C-alpha cells in the first residue's frame, strides 16, 4: 500500500537534495558544455573519480610527465564524475593564467581545504579579488633584515655543541636544544616494517652513543620555524624548542600547537574517495573518521591566534606615537595598526586578522620547515656539494656567508627540485563567459563531426585532430598548475633536471627564461610576471622564507654534517605541503631520518672519507 507524499514535502525534499548536491549538478552540466572535452585526455579508469587515484602517487609514478610525452604540454584529465580538468605545463599559458590572477582564483573546494588548515576564509591564502589587494598592503618585507638575529638564534639552538659553564671551566653542560640530543632514544630499523618504539621528546641526558646519531629532522625544524614565526612574526615567544623542565606551561601549550599543525598537514598515505567527496560536499566532513582530530587541531590554532591578537591589542591600547620610540615591525603589530587605520579600505576585520595570524603561523613555518627538510635531504644525498658549501661558509663570517653565490644557488636548486607545494589549481571566473589562453606549444583539439565531414567533402586530410594556438575555457573550468612538473621539466632544465646540481645556476639553459616564476625562474612561489590590472598572486613571504632558509643552512652546515643511508628510500606525499615518508615504515608517518655528525673546527671532510 503506497502513501504518496504531500506536494509541499516532495518540494522540500527535492530542494534539500538539490542544495546538498548542487555541486554535483553543476559538475555534470559543465562536463557537457566545456570546450575542454575536445582536448586529448588519458584513459579514465573510473567513471566516478576519473584519474584522481593516479595522482595520489604522482611523485612516485611520474604520471604527469608520462602524460606530457603522450599528449603534449596541454591536455585534460578526468576528475569527479569524470569532469574535465585542464592540465598545462605550457609556460606561456601559465604566464597568462597566473598573470590574470583575479580572473583565475582558486576553486571553492581548494579555498575550503586551505581554510580547514586553520587559515580561515579571510587569510591571504584564501582571500580573492579586492580583499586580497587590501590585505596585501598590510605586509612589507622591509623588516626582514632586522629579524635575522631571531633566525640565527633559533638555528643555533639546534646546532649548538656542548658548552663549558662560565662558572667552572671543567664542567661541561649539554645544550638541551642540540640536534645531537634531538634524537630517538630507540632508533627504529627503517629497513623493516616493524619499527621499535620511539620517544616523542627525548631528554637532554640521552647520550649519543653512535658518532652519527639518527635524527628525525622534520619535527625539530618544524618546532624551530614555529618559534621563528612566533617571535619574528608576532613578537611572541612560543617556546617550542624549550625542554620539558624549562617554562613547562608554555612548552606544553605550544607543543600542542606544533602537534595541531602536524595533524592538519599529515597527508593520506593512499587515495581516499571519502576525502574527495568531503572536498566537494563539506557537510560530509562531520562523518569523516578524522574530522574530530582535525577540528580539534583547528580550534587549537584559532584559540592561540586569538590570544596573540588580544595580547597585542592590549599592548597597543593608549599608545601614542613618539619620535624616539621604535616602531614594532612584526607582522601582528602591522595588522593591529592597519586595523586601527582611519580609512575603512585599509582596516582589517577581526575575522581577517585571525585568519592572517593562523595563515602566517601555518604557511610561515610549515612550508619553510618542509623546504629546509628537503634541502638537508638533498645535501645528504650529495655529500660533495655539502662539503663545498661548508668550506665556503667556514671561509667567511656569518653575514658574508648569507651573500655567498654558492649558498644562493643551493637554495635555488633545492627549492626547484623539492618545492614545498607540488601543484595548485585555478578556476576561470572572469566577466566574459569564455576566454582564450595563448600557448607556446600548439594544442591538439578534436574536430567536431561536422568539421570532419566538411573536410571529407572537400577531399582534405580526414583527421580527427587539429592544432590551435590557444585554449578555449568556459567560466567554471578548472586548471591544474603543475609547479613540480615544470620545475622538473627536461625540456626546460635539461636532461639532468631530476639531479641536485647547484652549479647549474652558473649557466642556465635558455628555455629557463620562459618560466614565469617569482623566484629564480621556478614556480615554487608562483607569480606569472604579469602585474598590471589583472593582478597576480604570489607568496608575499617568499623573502622571509628564503632568508630564514639561508640563515638555518649557514648555522647548521658550519658545524654539522648530514648524511643518509644509501638504501633508505624517502617518498613524497602531499597534503597541501609535500612531506617525507620512509617507504619501509609508512605507519610512522612524516619523517626524515638523517645521520648527524659534528664537524670539528679545522676538520676537512671529503666525500670519500664519510663513514
């Protein structure tokens, strides 16, 4: 016996269903209207998730480079519900897209994913259009030189050797923040799948029995850079490098902050359909098994960000500008002054301020920690390059070392080879319903049935493909920006593009000049080299990050040698930021185990003398 629903309930359920799954409807409609359907595409193994499962291991299976060889620099692949997504490694097309950033913002699902890192919807990572233009005015790189001592202090906390007590020269106290003591009490066997227990925070009394203790450098670099962004960015000491018996309350609180970001940025070891659905349908996140931990981590980031804002505001209450008083140049003070500006256009809302704090805590330490980790890994795999750089650093003082061409070339090469963010996305959202993107390499386009028939009647070559000098897009079409693929392209960088060779920067191939990158002709920090009315988006903190990386390398490499077992396989997995995994022990999560040995003053280490 059937009970027909009343019309108003049927209408209610229909509208509710459409509201919840409206993204799916839009995807289906766009699939049949998009001109991207005419571009070549690799076979789709799944009607539902397309080629997405193949991208989870893109660093391992080199899928994009393989597709480029088959389909050219510009093609499409399939996403959710087999929708078309544009991929282009054409440098002219990338220059156009990145140089017209306000017409090509991040897609909504990418913005939501970035907001879920704790950055909120109003930070520089997620804000678009006029909001981004206004926020960009509140940040200036001019203060970087004045905060180099903070970078140096935190770096020296990691590399400091045991030092003599000023009271008793015969008493030697072990520095609690030395890399040599930041090692596991029990070093896991990374060559088996059954690792032994490791402590999360070893005490300063642990004795390094091995001359080259194994150090998981990733978490300690993350703590050091988190301390840097606290003091240099917000004038606040986060005490992330403090041992448990020093300032216990602060260490406990801000170890919580470090753990929160580790939770947020931990990538999935394998493809998950549920994770893809959560990106497109946010209401499904509440049912995700990791949602509780992610939300707890996000609340932790926002709570500490709110506390920083409140304390900074309180310190500025009643302040009157004085000619002889130094102006606070940290990012948070700049934000507070911008928020108190008389012009409404310059003022930031509380939500924007909180998003900026969360953004700079996340982006300001997580990407830099990742870059430093991969740089040490690259140098550990290239001992001769490491020895040359150490010799140059030791040949001059600290400030001169920061200007060494070899150091600059090493940083450039590491950021090219190991970009912290491997790819990003854009969506066409311009005023015109369609746009045309020029390309440097002609694009294959499938001819329509009528066009093929017309060629047949005119006795022309009966081919299903034609070549065009550009790409047609409809509003809503999504573009993949392959940062790492372009940085690794053999067409651009030469046949040794996958090798770590700092000396390549002394004589670059001509094709490198075509890459529209903000820094060193790489897409690591994006840009597009456009400017103009279309605007462009780039990492406004890139000078901050590069200077911090250089300071840490100078301080660490002067006295420490980093090496790695030849048979240890490190893999890359990405959750916004690319993080390392040990292939044989994926259950241990993100890690970068390196051997660390102190190099004595005057000691000359050759590549052939390593243990």
